[in-house]
DNA sequence: CATATGCCTTCCCTTTACGTAAACTTACTC
DNA sequence: GAGTAAGTTTACGTAAAGGGAAGGCATATG
């Protein structure tokens, strides 16, 4: 959709808009997550609506705990201009499922940790009791 | 209990026993998690039963996701031999309570993260459905 | 013109939990 | 006495995700 005469935005504004730093945006480009950005006359990076959507998608996945490296595996699915959902989203679903599993594992481990700490706490507490009453 | 004539074990054997590397054990000593180890004649590190228990406890907590830095906060509570509970345990209880709180926070955050991922997943899944039926 | 932004690139810094030599002792064994 | 195995210290390397500073263009404005 956003191909020829669309509004272009510069890196500083984009960063502020998404509450990240310009360094982060350049870094994503550096590792190939954002693709080489088009430059204005003075070499300044410019972003169109597709780019913004892509970056928003990256941030969304990051928020969900997906690593940048994992996103690189998914690189094709970041093309918001491509509407071929049949081939693209199944992989995203796979990765999301994998992450749900990981999160479940972490929750289980933390719950177990909690009971370990609580047990330890009560053992010490008991010792303290018997000490003060002796 | 394990004070004078107890079996001493060397670093290589201990590492193999716990399925870690000697580097890991030395590293824990280096950052102060394990305390300076007693040496044999030839400067070789030796470990008694208390040391082994301490290391096992460290590995247990690590397995549960506690960072080495966090363990350093809990350092005093690792002394399985110290019986001076009057002065020590109140502080330990404080620290443990604090960590129980932290763990609860982490659990809550992960639970919320999980639902976010699940929601996102189902939105994508729906897109896929409507695509294939169209 | 001078100053102030905003952008550019390059490069080193940071944290965590070790891995991996390099160079050397000590001990056991043939 | 040479070899092998296990120990020692010192010290540089690694991944992840950027942070932050140095030094240099370009533009806007008083
Ligand atoms: Zn477009
Ligand atoms: Zn992952
Ligand atoms: Zn003892
Ligand atoms: Zn904690």
C-alpha cells in the first residue's frame, strides 16, 4: 500500500514515538532485523509506514520474550507488505507455542523455588523459636 | 559435625560428582560464593562435607533461576555449619522474605506474559483461519 | 556568523557465567 | 627419569542487547 508518495519519518522522531533510542533502531538495522534503510539527501535514515509496522512488530515480539536472533529466523514474516499468511504465520505460531512452553517451565521452576525458600525459612524460624524458649 | 577427621575430596572429583567443571567451582570461589578453600600440601584445593553441601545448595538455587549475584546477598545463609542463630537468622529471615516477594513478582509477571502470548497467538491463528476459508 | 539541533559513523564499554588456552608444579607409575 | 594425570594461576574470549562518547556533516535560526 505504502509505496510511492507516503509520509517519511526520521530516526529521532520514530524512536521517540516508540519510546526507544535511535541506537536501538540502528542496532536492529546493523544485525539485519530492519533491512537497509532508505536515506535522505544528507544521508539521514528515513522510514515509511511499512518500516514502522515492521519495527512495531519487532518490539511486540521482544516484549513477548523472543530474542532478536530468533526473530532473524522469522525474518520473512516481518514483511508486513507480504500478505501471504498461509505460508508465513504457521511458523510464527510454532515459535509462539515454543515460548508458551518455555514460560510454563519458568513458572513451574519459580513455584518450586518459592516452596524451597519457604521451607528453608520455616526451618530457620523454628530453630529461632526453640532457641528463645530454651 | 564435620570438623576434624572427615573425608576430604579434591576439585576434579567434586566437579565430576556434581556434573560441573572445575572452572565453575573455582569461579564460585573467585566471586566469593564458596569461600577460600583449604589447600592440601601441594596447594590443591580440598573440600569437606560442609563445602559439598554448600555447593550443592548453590547449584540447587541456580537451577531454580537465582543469579549468582543474588546468592551473594544470601551468602551468610549458606553456612550450613554456623549455629549462632540468635544473631544470624533474623537477618536471614529478612532476606528470605525479600526473596519470596521477588519470586512472587516474577511469577506474576510470567503469568501475565503468558496470557499476552496466548492472546497474540489466537489473534494470528484467527487470521490464518479466515484466510484459508476465504 | 555563531550556535544549536539532529544526524552520521566508528569504536570501546557493560553484564553474566563461565570456556579456553598458556605456562608451571606436584604426584604417581613404569 | 620420562610420561601421564591432576592440580595451580593469569588472563583473554564469548554471547546479548544495546549504552555512550568522539569527531564530523547538514540545516535552521537569531
Ligand atoms: Zn506498502
Ligand atoms: Zn526463545
Ligand atoms: Zn561440620
Ligand atoms: Zn531473588
